[in-house]
């Protein structure tokens, strides 16, 4: 009897050890990888992949220990059909539950960079922002702006004027873009030119003829309006002021064109700045500058094509925090508006 009990106990012990060994094997196999803890891996799950295939992909990338245990665990958790195809950025050290959640949620890795180019940015500001975002080099971008070959129709309308500081200034449309990593400077510029053509309305060309303006001149004027005006409902009104000045052969006297001469924008344009010799200094040179001074948005472009008709020749900022202006038809009225503006500043 005692011998039978010993045999039975031995069998039970072996069974317990076996069960314990299997349990430990399963437990250990489901634990996160620690050898490369925190290292990020990019893995791609092809469409219609089986659980065992997904497990093998994860195991090959040292993100899990055992593909078969992963497959079994995913089935038990009810995630067998939830995993979505795509590219994922996963980290060694993540639990299987975390890996399953990310892939079941379809939280795919985007190998892209999103960048926003605000209205009124110059080519140099655009180049700097792109470089900051890891999209090319500023110097290469600026070189491509001046010498790159692009098929867009708008480029053909840019005059071969050596006075233009940057050939494509004003034509790189301000917007939010998503670029793949590794996109070249040339490809970025081409995308922004295409966006400009998308925004430009064909009926605007007919409206410009009424003002005897080319498209290049219209973009130039719109860039000045963009940099001069903060209030949306004043753009067309300010554009009307410039058309009135052009009609009377008066200098535009736009501070924004003087600011364009400096590497960094000044807090305010000084009287001495107005004496600089430059085709962009609209205080000394009558008419439009040779090219745009920034990238105008759609509202500024439309303001020029649909400028208000009025008799105003002058405007001055109210300096009351609204960003709006006082408008005047005569110089005497303008002087009175300047006094009002100074009082608001106090």
C-alpha cells in the first residue's frame, strides 16, 4: 500500500512539475522583451495576414518571444480578427496587450511630416520652417526656387526680371501640407505651385484685365495686401487704395515693401529706412515692385481681383488693438487720422 502511495505521489509530483513547467513556459513566453527594451521598430502587417504570420513578424523583429503563444493569446482575448493591416511603430518592452491594442485600433505609423505655411510668409521663412521640420535644407530650397525647372503655367508668367529677389516668391501657396519623409526640395516646391494653381480662379484673369494687370502684378499686389492688412474685411478696401494710387501715379508707400529689404522684420519702419535704394522701396519708386514680397492667401488674392471702388488714397492703422485702419481721400484728412491714431496709442 505504501509503495502504491509513493508511486501515486511521484506521478502527481511529476504531473505538477509538468503543469508548472508548462505554465511557466507560457507565462514567460508572454512577457515583454527586455533585452532591447524601448527600442522602436517599424513593422508592416500585410493584408489578410494570419495570426501566426503576424506573430512571426513580431518575433523576427524581437518584439515578442513566441509567435505561437502570441497567436493563442490573441485568440483567447478575442483579437484574432481585429488586427488591421498597415505599418506600425512598436517598441520592444511593450506588453502583448499593448501591441494588440495598437494593431487592433489601426494606430498605423505615418511616415510623413505635416507642416503649416502661414499666409504672408516669405520664401526665406518657408525654407527655414521646412528645414526646421526636417524637410530638406534651406540653401538647397532657395537655390531651387530661383533655378529649378517647373512645368506649372503660373511659372511661365513670371517675368525674367533680374531685380526679382526670389523668382517664385509669392507663388508657393500658404497651406498645411503633409509630405513623405525624404521628399526633395524640388518636389515640395512643385506641390506648393500646384496648390496655387488649384486656388487660382480662372474668372480672376478676366477681372484683372479691367485693371490692366498681369497675373504676376496681381500676385505682387496681393502679397502687399497680405502683409499690410490684418483685418479680413479691410483687404479689398486697402487694395482699392492701391489701385487709386496707381491710377494717379502716386507711390504706393507700403511699409511692408520696405520691411522686405531686411533679413528680420523690424518692429516699426523708421524714416531713415524709407531712403533705401531698392526697386522694392515703394516710398521711392512709383508703381509696383518687380515681384511679390510674400505668399498671399486666397483672401488676399481675391481682394485684389475684387477690390473695393472708392476715393480713398490714404490709410493709417488705428493703433487701438483692432488691427484696423482709418481711411482718407485727402492728405488733410489723413493728417487728422494720424492724430487720432496717436491718441489711441497713449
